[in-house]
DNA sequence: GGTTGATTCCGCGAATATCGCAGCCGGCCG
DNA sequence: CGGCCGGCTGCGATATTCGCGGAATCAACC
């Protein structure tokens, strides 16, 4: 289904999603057309997707990770409810000290407060929600092979003080 | 530092990271060269990054979220240490009941066990690491935080019940 | 007013990349 | 054997990227 060539293509796209198919093909011994065809197939299957990822802190947004405990209610239902909220970027059911994980992005503290107290904590079944507010993103890489040095790149200030 | 044009460029790249600069420029009234220059700047600043993202379930991997408490050691140092590990996909310092968050992807349970016991929990300063193993990803949206009203949500993957 | 420097934008030609298609090849099966 | 299928390649037409120089804008300053 997914062979080693596919994996090599994905590896390269993880490092740089805009790398040309020709260049990828040259480096793994495949023609541009083949790489293109394989990428198309992988994309159609939902295995890989090339997207722009942003650093929320540098954009002045708040990134908050929620760990949720669910009582007296199916976890899947609560998950579905949380998924409906546009600020919620990621929801997963888990095994561990919490039942659900949700990643959230908000404009500011007021927005976050409204979301948590007015909406998340009022969802039926949410017994407890632990919030971890992100101060700084040290690494955000989807590499599995792991080249690509740290994205830190301090030096250019983004958000005016 | 980041103006509305930048945001519009990022918006489009979030949906499709391979969209051509010319097409983006045409849709927001900017030349290809300007879009290219802006994207280059945003990328250098670490605001945005175009990468290939994979579906861990479809690849048969494990996804685990770690919440870490740090004692007797600067959080930044521990974060740097964790960032070095290729399995660690995401690291952020936090305010809340834990000091660090790390997202991890492993091939299988054995790989995860080795990572946690042999490497993560032996990092100097790691006092406690809570692990949440993902059972099912209910939502994983790469789209620009949805609270900025965007039409619909292409590029969003919501696993149906 | 004029000058300088910094920034941002555009247009342009050359080099590349993408796209669709026709054709080739090896495996597979009746 | 002969036909078929999936995957690969080569190729020409079109589109995109890239690096440049130059124009417009703005602010600071003499």
C-alpha cells in the first residue's frame, strides 16, 4: 500500500512542502511524473497533506492545551461537542490520567476565558478541564526521520512590544 | 510587523501549501514577486512553514502527548533536550499544572517504552512526565484558527462518528 | 526644497517546474 | 501466447519560480 519510495517522498515533503517533484525524483531515482503521481495518490488517500503551519505565539495568538476528564457521559459525545468549536484545532481521545485532549487557539485572554467558562466547561460530561497555556513553542516539526535543526531562529522580533 | 496581506497569504497556504505564489497574488491583488518576498520573510521569521503532514493512524504510528514537570533545572534546557529527540514532534513551555508539553510519535509500544523510560525520564530536571496515549483523533484541523471567519473548512479532516 | 536610505512593490527575461498524454515494460492470468 | 493492468518514462506546451533592476513611497535630516 505504502512503499519505501512513498516514505522517501513524504520525508522530503515534511522538511519542505514546496520542494519540486523533479528535485525529489532526482534524489530518489524517480521521474518527476512518477513522484507527482505518487504524491497525488497519497494525498487522495489522506496519508499526507501539504499545509502551511504557523507559530501561534509569534502571531500573537494564545495556544492552550486542554486535558479533559469526562464523567457520566460517553467520551465520544464530548469529543464531538468540542470538535464543533472553531477555536478547537485538535481533539483526541486518550488513555491515561485524562480522557480527552484538545488543542485550542484564541485571540486573547478574554476570548480564552469565554471559551473555557462559557462553552467548554458547560459541555455535558466535562468533569474537569486542565489548561496549559503555551508560553513559547520550542519545536514544531512533523518530521519522523528527524533532520532539520531547531526552528528556534531567534533574532527577528515579530510581535511589536 | 505582520499585516493583513501576510495573513491572507498564510490563510491560503494553510489550505494548500503548494499553491503558486502567482495564484495567491492574483487573489489578493499582489504580484507574484511580492507574495514570494513576503512568504520568504515570514518563513525566515518562523511565523509560517510549509510542511507535509501525515495521518499517524494511516501510517500505523502511535501518537502520545506528554505533560512534564521540571524541577531544579531551567525549563528551557529541558525543552532543548527533548527537542533533540527525533520522535518528539512538538515541544512548548507552558504555564499551568505542568511546565512543558511534548507531542511524540513512535512506531509501536516498544519504541514508546524505550523512549519514555530510557530517554525522556532520564533527562536532567524531568521530575514527572504524564503520558496520554491517543486512541482516536477526532479532529485535526490545519486551518488557520477558525475564529477568524473563513468560509467553510476545506483541508479539515474530521473523523465521522 | 532636496537628498539619502530603507522599504515595498512591480515588470521582465531566463531557468525550472508542472501538467497531460502517449508509449514502454514487466508481471499476471486466462 | 496474447491481452491487460499498473507503474514508469519522455516529451512538448504551459505555468511558475527566481534574480534582477528600477519606480514609488515615506521618514529623517540638512
